[in-house]
C-alpha cells in the first residue's frame, strides 16, 4: 500500500467528489501539506476522515485531478488495469484488429478515468500527450503498460506533451520513448491517411471526427463540396471517395494544405476535381462560389470563459457566411470544439445566423465526438464537440 500525502476538503465541497466529479478546485481544500509538489499523487479525505479519492496535485485552479475513487495499493497494477479497460472498450467498438480502421483514441482523459492523459493509436505507433505533470511523470510506466497490452504490435511510442504542459512548471521536448518513426499511413473506415504526429496539430489526426466524416459521405455524391478549416483534408477525403462533383479545401496553414492534397490523392478513385486554398476562411467566403455541401470545422474559438462571448459571435458570423453560400436544398455540417461554449450557446449562435440569413434551416442530425472519445456521465464538461447537420432551403 502506497503512503500518499493527504488532503482534506471542506465538508460542503466534498459533495461533488462523492458524485464522482473528477476535479477538485483549490478553494475546496481545507488542509494540505505545505511541501506538496506539482504532479504528486495525493489522497483526498473529508473533514471527518473518510477517504474520497486519489489524484494528481497541481498548484492551479484545478488543484486535484482524480484518477481513482478507491485507494491504490499497487500503482503499476492500477495503470495496467486502466489501460486494459480502455483497450477493451475499443475492442467493443470494433476498432481493435479491424480490417478497415487501424487508428483510434485509446485513452481519452476524464472519459477513461485518466485526467490529463491522451493516447492515440496509429497503426503500431502510440502517441502520448500528457497535459498534467502527474501523468507526464508516469511515462515509463505507461510505456510498460502499452507493451504489455499490444506486445509486438507496438512499434513506437512518441511523447508529444511539450506543447500542452504548463511551461512555467516544466520544460520538456517531444521525443520517442520507444522505437522510431514509421511511415505514418493509417486506415480510417477504409480511407487512407498520412499522419504526421511530429509536426501536425494535436496528435496528428482529429480522430474525434471519424464518425462525422463518414456521415458526410452519404450527403455528397455528385455534389459541390467546400471543406473549411480542412487541416489534413479529413472531410475532403470522404467526399472524394463518395464521388462528389468537386471539392474545395481551405486552411490557413500551407503545410496542412499539402497534407490535404496528399490524402485526397490517396482516396480519389473517381478523380474528383480537388482544389486547395491557403488563406483565411472568412476572407475566402467573401469571394467564393456557391456549394451544395459546406463543412465548418474551426479550431476552438474560445479556450477560456472570458473569451466565450467573442467565440459565440464568431460562430454566428461563420455560419451566416456559410448560409449565404449554400445552394437551396444543400447541407451545412457545422461544429464547435470550444469546451467553454455549451451546446445551447452554440445552437443559439447558429440559430441567430439562420434568422439573419433569412433562409429556412432544418436540423437533420445532432453530432458529437466518436465513441473512442467517451464522456464520463459524471463529467459533462468532457462533451466538447458539438455538431449539427443542417438542411438549408
């Protein structure tokens, strides 16, 4: 049994933990050792001395991120069980050993009971991204667990935590913890993608959109498609394979556009015309033609509560521009991945855009992240991706 430092909560603040919410804010702590270090594992107790949870300590607003509501006897065994549970879930989702998909999220932070940790699987390479020092400090143990679970199928482990760890607390660099870089090609529902986890955004591919990319395919055969904020061309790839009439992909990053060109070329048996544009999406809309299907998948417009209002206004403006460019009877796939912008706020922004556009707009589907990005029912904040499929008359 490990002897971890103990933290005591004010009685009124313990209720959220009893309801299995995985965050403890600094104001909830009544007593804590003065010498606690960032990333240290702590046990959390009520004022009456009852055990509540185990988690990683941090000198931030979220002071403890809970990864167990039980006492931990053996940390190595605990981590292995957590990763095995996550692996079993992906087996249940038919993602493990699939003939058509060999990339998926293995660990999705709070959704898998591992706050501060993401692990994405790319056809033999595990890309690890730790946003908390506590999880970062368990890298060696995590690699051991991955080797135990995947065996010879695990060819490399790449740590990409440098950009998400708090730089004021720790300085690090991205590196391979095991093996070296492979060819980077993966399959997603039979679609080929080149993934650059070293240079690309996040871990390389936005795996949370896989099911929504597949949904787009059923709407775009013979249609003119615009994919904005296209990154490496995910939605464009599915549109090409589904037999769109033409595809336009827009992104502000020249490197992303090169990836998009490459990925569409890998998946374009019908030689669908694919034209790419490097530039600002808002500017592009001012000069663009009209389309039968438009995808709006911007990066997070707000990462803090203070930026939420300006983000809502940006979503409204973006959707209004799309409504002006979609043909009658066309569809708009519109998304928000801003965690601080809730479902109702996002829907409100889209509704306001529809009112101002004076178009008749109907909701065909409500979208969210794929199943390998699960949300704990006790942590609704984990449902960050909101999406709508809209029919515009």
